[in-house]
C-alpha cells in the first residue's frame, strides 16, 4: 500500500497543534518542569527508510519510562525467557496499585513496564553486566548507530532526590527476595536508565528494530529473536500505558510506550515507528497531545494493527 | 503471502492433540460437565473464503463468554460510543477482582468482557430491544447466514440455578445505579446469551465480520463501522482472556475471546478467524489445548499481528 | 461508688442538645427520612434498678443495626461457639469493604456486626427456628419483659425495595457456600430484624442482660453464659461502630452498637446500659449527637471501662 | 474483691506449661532465633503492690512491638492530641495490609501499633527530642524506676540488616509527605526502640502507670493525663494484636500488646498489669502459650474488663 505519510502527518500535526491542551507538565521529578510546555514534535521512520518529522522533532527530551522497553530488550537478549520467572506479562489493572499488586503477588511485578517490573529488570541487568551503566549505553548506541545518545546526570540526580516511592518499591520487592543486588545500587541504575534523553527522530530510529522483526535495520543482525520481538510488541500493546493501555489499544491500535517526559513511541510491526513529544500530560500520566495525535494519525491512515 | 493453511493446521493439531492435557472441565455450571472432555476441534475461515477444519470442528458446544463479543457488537451498533459512559475499556488486572474493582470504580465495570461488563451490556440491550432474546438471535443468525444458531435452554437453566455470583454482581452494580432494568430480567437475558451453542466451524464463520472491517463477508453490508470493528478487536486483544490476556497477546498475538465451555475464537484483521474447542481448562479458565494450539499455530505460521 | 447519674446526664444533655449538628439523616432506606431530624433522647438503666431519661427517650425509632447484637445473642444461645466456624470476630478495617473482605476471606464475614456477618447470623437462625420471625420477637420480648416490642413492616418493606447491596452480599456469600437457605428467605428475615422499633427506654432495658453477666435482671435466669456475655461485649467494643469502632473505644470507652436510624446503645459491664437517639449521622454512619453525648458522658462520669 | 492471685497464676501456669506448643519462633530477625524456645515466664504487678512471678519471669527478652506503646506514650505526652493528625486510631483489619491501607489512606497509618504507625511516631519523637535514643531510654527508666532497662545493639543491628519491609514502609509514607525527617534516621531510631530488652517482671512494672490512670505508681506524678491513659488502653484493646485484636478482646478481654519476641503485656485498668513471655508464635505472630495463658487466666479469675 502506498501511503502519503508526509501529508497525513502534516495535516494531523496542524489539527492537533492548536487543540486546547488540558494536560499539565509532570512535576514530581523537580527537573522535569524546566521544559517548554508547548513543545510538540513528531517523527516517523519506516523500514523502507522513509523519514519524516514535524515541529520540535529534533529537540532532545527526557524519555523516562520509554527506556523500560530498552532495558527489557537487553535483559531479554541476555537471559531469554527465564526473565519471566521474576516478573509477569499481564496488565496491572490500575494506575497506582503497584504496591497492592506486589503484596498480592508476593513480590512478582505484574509486567516489565510498571516501575516495579522495571526495577526487577534493572536488578537482572546489574547481575549480568560488567559495567551496567556503560554497557547499557553501548547497547542502545549500537542499535541506533548513534553515539550521541546519553543519560542526563541532572535528571537522574533530581529523580534520586525525590524517588521515595521507588525506594519503597525496590525494598518491598527485596523483602520478598526478588531483588538480588543491593537496593541502592539497583535504584541508582534504574534512575540512570530513566534519565535517557533523545529527540523524536532519535527515538523513532532507535525503536525501528521492533518494527523489523527484532533485527537491526541496516545490518540485519538480530537484536532480539523474531519471537522475542513479537512478545515485546505484545507487551507494549497490553501494558505500555499504565491504566490507559486499553484506551490506547482501543483508540490508537498500535503497540507503544509512553513516558512522563511527554514522549510516546509507537510501533507498527513490519512497517514503521512513530515518536511524538509534548510535555503536558493527561490525568493518566500520558502526553495529552501525543495521545490525540496518534489517535488521529491511525484513524486517518487506517493503519492500526486491528 | 501464500500460506499453506491446511498443512500448518493439520501438523499443529497432531502435535497438540496428544499433549498430556493438564486442564479440567469447568464444573461450576452443572450442565457443562456433560461433555466429552477429550473433544478437540479447530476451524479456520479466511476472508478469501478458505475453510478448513480438523477434529471435532463440527460438534456444537457451549460458547459461554465468547457471546460477550456478540452482545457488545449489537449494543455498539445500536448505541454507539455512548456505551462507554457505562463501562470501561481497560484490562481488569486480576481474575476474581470484579467485585473489588466495581467497589473502587463505583459500579462501572472495567471492560465489556468481564462478567460485570457483560451484565451491563445485557442491561443496555434490554433497554433497546423489543424482544431481547429473539432479536439478539436474529442478529447473530443474520451475521452468520445461519438459521440454526440457537440458545440451549438446558445450559441457561443450569446456570441460573448456580449463578449466585452473577446475581451478586448484578445487584451490586444496581446498588450504584448502573443497571436500569430489574436485576432478575437482566440476569435471565445474560444467562440466555451465555448459553449459545455452536461448532468451531459456525463460530469462525460468525466472527468473520471482525476480520472484514466490520462488514458482512458475502453482502459487504456494515455490521459495525470500521472504527468500531477495530475497537472490538483491540478490546479482545487487551481483555479477552481474563487475567491471561497479557499472556495470550504475548504468546499468540491475536485478538481473541475464550469461554469456560473450552472454546476460543481468534481474529487476524483482514485475514482470517480461527476457532478452537477443547473442554479442559487451565488454571486461568481458558482451554488448555486451545491455548497451546493457537500459540503453536501463530508461531508456525508467523501470523501474529505483532 | 456513688454516681449522681441524673445531674451528669442532664448537664451533658443540655450541653450537647444545642450543638450545631453537622450530621444528615440516613436516606438510603426511603422510609427512614420520615423522622423528626431534631429528635434527641437519652435513657440510662442500671443493674441497681435506677432508670433515668431525658428528651425524646420515650419515642420509638428504627433500631436498625443495633438488632444485630440481639440476633447474635439468640444464635449464640442456640448454637454456641460453633457459630464462629461461619464468621469471625475481627474488626473489618474499613467502612465499605465488606465485599472486598469477603472475597479475600472466601465468604467468611469478618464479624457479626457488619452486614455480611449479620446476614450469616440470619441464615443460622433460619436453620434453627421454627417460625423465625415470631420466635425472634418472643426472644426479645421475654428478655425485656416487654410485649410491645415489634417490627415495622413499613420499614422492612422500604428496605427490601432498596436493598440491592444486601442482595449482592447475600448471594456473594452464597456463592462461597456460607449461606444454607434460599437467599431471598434469608434477606426477608434480615430486613425484618433491621426494622425493629423501640424507644431509648426500651432499648436500654432490653440490653441490661449484657451488663448483668448474661442474666435476666429480674429473674436472674441466664440468657447467655457469663463467657458468652463477655464475648458479645468484647465484640461490641472492637466492631460495634463500623470503621469508627476504634474511635468509639478511644473517645467513649464502652462496648456499644449503633444503627443508621440514629440510635446507639452502650453497655458498662456490671453497671449500666445507656441508649441515645438522634437521627442525624456523621460521615461514618453513626449518630452525630449520640457520639458526642456519650463521649462527654463518660468523660464527665469517669466511667469508661479503660 | 479479694483475689488469690498466686494460686490462680500458679494453677494456670501449670496447665498451659505442658500444652503441645504449636507455635514457631520468629525467624525474620536473624538474632531472634537465638532464644530458648521453651522459655515461659509470667509476672503480675498490682496497683496494691502485689508482685508475683512464675517460670522465667526474670529472664530478659526482646520486647519488640511492645515498645510501640511506650513510644506512643512519650509522643502523646509531648505533642498531645495533635499526633492524631498524622495517624489514626482504627484497627487495620488485616495482618499484612499495611501497604495496601497506606495507599488507600494516603500515607496516614491506621493506628500507632502497626509498623507504619510506629514509624510515624518515631519520626514525631525525632522532631521533638534532642538526643532521641538517650531521651527515650531516660523516659522509660524513670517510669520504671529501673536504670537497667536498655536497648540491645545486637538485635537492632540484626533488624537493620533484614528490615527491607520497614524501609519500604518508611519511604512509602515519606512519598506521601508524612515523614518529616530523613527515612534512614527514622528507621535507625525505630529499630533501636524495637530492640529494648527486659524481663516479665520489669515489663509488668513498667506498664503499671497505664493501670494507674497514667500516674507513676510510687510518686503519683502524671506521665499521661487520665484521658490520655484511657485512650492508650482503648487503643491496646482494639489494635494491640494485629489482626488477632478482636480475638484477644473476645477471649482475654483486656487491653494488651504483643511483640514477635513472644512477649505480651496486658493491663486491667485500676487493678493490675500482667506480662507473659513464651517465644513460639501462632500464625498471627502472637505468643502461642502467652495467648493461651491469658485466656485461661481471665476466665479463671473472672477479671476481664467485659
């Protein structure tokens, strides 16, 4: 099928740009508020090498929880399906119930995209990587052929200073025996992962391997097996947006992942990735304009997976 | 892409048929136990008019909760997006938490595929149909071009005699004001819907409209709009298998719906539907062999949507 | 110790009478709203035969949940400690969690004073009494030497018409097997029990056996054994006021039981009972002025059990 | 009333001593297991200066959570009723739900005797005491006229090494803003408090002020006001035994507090205190023989408060 990406994206961008943005910038991480709240960028990358961006698509932002897909991918590559003995693959049901759910499930996080699950993934990586922080960075730089990808020490420090809830989560899981390293080491690494910064263009390029059956687009080398890639996509579909995951599948119809920095990346298997960024968040913690853009985009392009 | 459906289905069927079936036949509805526990049938229907069945694909069974997709479809057709003021589109998170969740969400069921949600859908249909039981039957018979589809009064009566939990659910929702009709009328209709019987062949044919953008395959008349169809598929993907929905997306990668009668139907948008039936259920209430078959089938055929 | 009951009660009554009553009359049972919201009565009965009332102490009102102490007493008398295989003796923790708690505890109500527990007690009585409604009335009439005690069919009918939550509770418990009779028979009897009407004077006289070691004050015949009586008092102390039970122990320091009709009865073992009635309820469902009166009364008289 | 304490205690002790003890010694704090599991001591102190002990009543043990009554008393003395803006007075309902409950109640612990509540009390003391650890020790030494009371640094260190759940709790409460000091300082102080060691004799003497209207028995100086004393007793009655508090009120009928070291202290207002110690715990975390002894003791002596 021949899609005129450019005109669809351009038209959708124009329509959403001027919407009255009901969202608010995340404030629980002090540093995150120092962002231009009206930023709005979109970038598409297809496996046929089409690239198209509008707005602030080249401005770096804090990808926050989107990094959970990347840390899962590296852990999955290293450990394989054994990671599922330490966490599940089911939606968590509600926004803030991670602690409740952990109590019921005895320290086994429901999935890798809630904080509890990503903390366990961090613990797994810590046990397997020699220099966790450097090795992880090498991993994503090599996927993206992009040596400029980096952490923000400013954001990481800010998160550490306010991360009491994550300290609680990590120690709670440790009390069930499902954290093997020292909780403060695990949290340090976790906060570093969340502090990754990149632009919409860089983000959509970085995620292309998930639209390409787990393979590096230019070298065709496998990063994940085909089956692992499908499973990561399935997890993004069912668990990528906290308790708005159902809504996202319902309205957008693509696997995706959001972060409280206002970024969203979505993947159409075998076709394309699209990254959106707008910092004001809706009540569920997902980018208000980002959600609206993607809904309009898949409606217009008729390119949801459903 | 040219797929040799026949050989993939045949080979997968043979492989799964002789697995040691760890499941048990549902017993909470007394009548359901009167089934041959070793039944195992599969039937595929493509939008290109390919039909292929193996095993007991022509034996009628109780589709149970699979009917929830059909009652949702009719309510969605009649009322449109206004139904979402009365129930949500999010996964419920756990198997048995419907009552807990209803308490937290003040009588708004999490989605149309948990019992609470299907009861609200029944209430909506009751308010809009003249002869609910007959009208619903006409609806599905016309979709399937199959005048033989019917309820089982034996199964319905059996469920009524043991349906205390559903009586509790319906009255609990009523206490929040989200049931408009008399609870016993709502429950009678609900139990009738659950008692529908059909074969794998009939089931896969009936669901073809969801693989065909909401349109009747032979007449091309719309049953649902394209957008409604995508949304029903998305809901099956995120909520179709209780608290095994994530697992199903992860391992099978298709929208689908299961029932405690041991049936599962899955939809590959724009391609095909496949129905599986084997009465023994795993610990989550889904057909043990059915799940195993579909996992092997999409792995083999490389035809998940992810 | 010589206490000048009369002056303490009179002074406390005057002080509380003119408080700005922040409460509201219960409205979920339609008939309950037809009460004079400014009613306020108090009556004390001691085991030394002192009787003293002020205000509307001779006006009958709907005792509602206070009846749960009486149905527990009769069931305890008939069945003995075996009743504790069907319900617990622990506070429930929160106001509205009866359904949540029942789910976690598999149909075993936390205590006999939450609705779920009182419904199980009704079921037990139904299994043991020949003419439940008449036999129960005879039981309380004989305790009180008062043939005028009676149900209100008007209140009972009103409750039945709006009792969806109790229908939900009873059927939910039945789904766990902890209701042995037909749910609608159990509920009919339960609603009758809740409809008992009496005045503060009658109520304080009726409860005197619990201040008298379980014995009828005039005949000295045992209604409960001494140990059973202590246990009923202990249950009132820990569970008598829903999720305000701790607060009541903390501020008033007496075993007691409240009802949504605005009545409260409290028992000082070996000394006295006191009944208070004022229909406007605080946010926890307990009489606003009643709580205030009893707090001031035990502070003034220095007669809490602690 | 003239009670022959000696013979009742002696007889009850003999009866309970040889019971088959179904309990197990607490193991979650590594150091606690180094105790003689068959230790069993009882000591009574009355406000009439009667003292009577049997068994290992003079062996020091780790009082653990019993210290929560003492830290509450000091905080209540210093801050008064304002402490109730930071925690509640209601039973928590279940054993392990502190995290669940904190989530629902936004960081306000249900009562001062669950861990979450005692951690908030520790935080309050930290804000008001110059040398918290020393000042608290002075407080209890002066109450007891006993300069030998002391912490166990060995136990405190052991608890710190394994206290992940308490670290989780403290940081979780901090995330709601209800901890004002640094979480690790609060936890250090909290673990010190829990490490107090004393014998049954010392424990029953130390608690006598709660049987004496809040006053020091020998000097008659107030430690708590009469009203504060009643309230602390009421809290022990409703919340002193985790989710066995109802059971304790029901079977023993006295305010009391238990610790996982196997100690229990109970208070009969205006009469006596009794301390029991036996390290093996029942399934709810309370001393198996201790509970049995107190039940038999109050049944025999007819001296429950109910």
